């Protein structure tokens, strides 16, 4: 029988409390900067001596910088604190068509981006990523690189960084994290793109809701789920694959091997299929071109996108019924024309809210392709500012 040691418990508790306090202080500086030590004590409820000790530690570790002096009617002028933007993060957004590698500071401000065509297999893709990450590292003289965040259009095995399901990427299961860590010496975090988008909205947009679903609409449909402030991953990292729930078992084939999945009807590829129907899609014509035609009033393009929007809304009904989120974030190029097609999605969702239920707020994220990249930054920041299961309030 294991013996109980109160002294051991006291040490562990002290370390846990200090770690929690440190995260509280870091998050207050991140979200309220610039602010003084007195502001931190007032907002956190911690004693001033505790604040001073934590702040000095963060300054020594170069997480926090002292800035200009504040102004008061009388007494000592306070020194403002802010995060050190010389601590940077490398973000990688992997998509079926292209991969983007970017550099951002801890405040989520990007200083460089490079995009290249997605290789056909993981070996070539990892090699190309290592080359570009090492090039970025060579240009980061004087900066502290905290790590690499990677988003993927699929699911990742929890704890391993292993890609286990990515039908639209068409890469087999592979270990993305280990070879990049070995080649660069940096810690690597890998996450589903939609889940990373949820984190980005909480970290950088300061969403107050604790029950949120992010839906990424591109070549396929992905969902990231925040339940009571916790990112849901499921038993083996597969939570949120609503895009591969069949809505018509007799429908068109899906990349996952099934038929009639939600993304077969509600994705960008689906809209292009509706538009061309029995004709061949010309070279160089993609979803953005379809949006442009619809904006010009081309009736066939409008009908194709209206059909896509109806299926998107109908698919969201199962999310509303199953998860009852307070807010749904819609991320993707379709949001560029939200004034045209957003009302269709909203009407479909409202049409079948269960008795006693309340429809969620539908929010288009007009991100210009940045939501996933901001998510890569949030993945790395979690290590210092949050926990693996809960995002900061």
C-alpha cells in the first residue's frame, strides 16, 4: 500500500499554485498590455509581493519587457509591462493545394510568409518544410524561437503529432513532428486546422463564450470543438469529423471512402461541381473565380453557391442538436460573400432548432487566410499561457 506524505503534497501544491499564478500574470499582460505591476495585482487579486516575484522572473527569462513610465497625479510613476516581441513562433499551415510557412511574434503579428505547392507525399513535404524552417531560423538572429505550430486538414493522434486521417490531403498516416524536431531542434505542435482556429479566436479575438464550434470550409469541411472551455479531441483524436458524416448514403463518393458525406455537398469542391455539372472544369478556374462570378450577378454561379450554402446550413443542424454551441465560427473563402449566402445558412439552421433550444450565433471569420496561421501561434503559446486541455478565459 502506498504511503501518504503531507510534505510531498505540500511541495507539489506549491509548485502547481505558482505555475497557475504565472500563467494568470502572463495572460493578463498578453490581453491587457501595456499595464503596471499595480494593475496586475488589482486585476489578478494576487499579493503585490507575488506579482513582483513573478514579473522579475518573466523579465529575467525575456518573456516580458519594461516599457515607458505611466503618469499619476502624485506618487511614484508606474512602469508599464508588455510581452517581448523578440520571442517568435514559426507557423505552418498545410493544405491540399499549398503549404504556408510564416514567422510571427507572441502577439500574433506576422513578419513573413512563404507559400509553395503541396508535395504529393509526406516525405517530400517534410523535407520542404525542414528546408524553409531552417532558412527562417538563419534569419532570426537576436530572436528566441519558441517552437513550430503546424495545422493540418485532418486529424492528429493525441500526444504523438502523428497525422492519422487526412483524405483531402491524400497523404498516408505519417509522423510530422519527430523529423522536424530532430532537424531543427525546436518543439513542434501539430493540430487539426479547425481546432487550431478555435484556439486562435479565443487567444486573439478574446471570445467570451465557452461552447464554440469552428467550421472550416474549403476543399472539405472541418470542425473544431470547444466544450466548456476545453478543446475536444475524443478517444483517438477524431472528435469533430462531422464533414465525413453521410447525409445521403447513395450520394457521390467522398475522399474518406464513404458516400454522400456532408462535405461532398457543402464544400468549395461541391459548389464547383454544381456549377459545372456535366461540363469540364477549365484549368485555373477555382472557387474564388466562382465567387467573383456570383458577385457580378452570374445566375448559374449564384445558384451553385446557394446550393452549397443550403447544405452547409443543413449540416450545421446536427452540430446544433448534438453540441448546442453558443457560437459557430464559419471560416473560409465563402465568408467573402456572406451578405449573399450567410442568410441562407442562418435560415437553414434556424429552421430545425429543437423545441426549447436556442440557435447559436453564426459568425463569419473574415480572415483572409490568416485564421489557420494564427492557430499555429496559439498552439505554441499554449505551452506557456494555458494548459493542454483548457484555453485561458
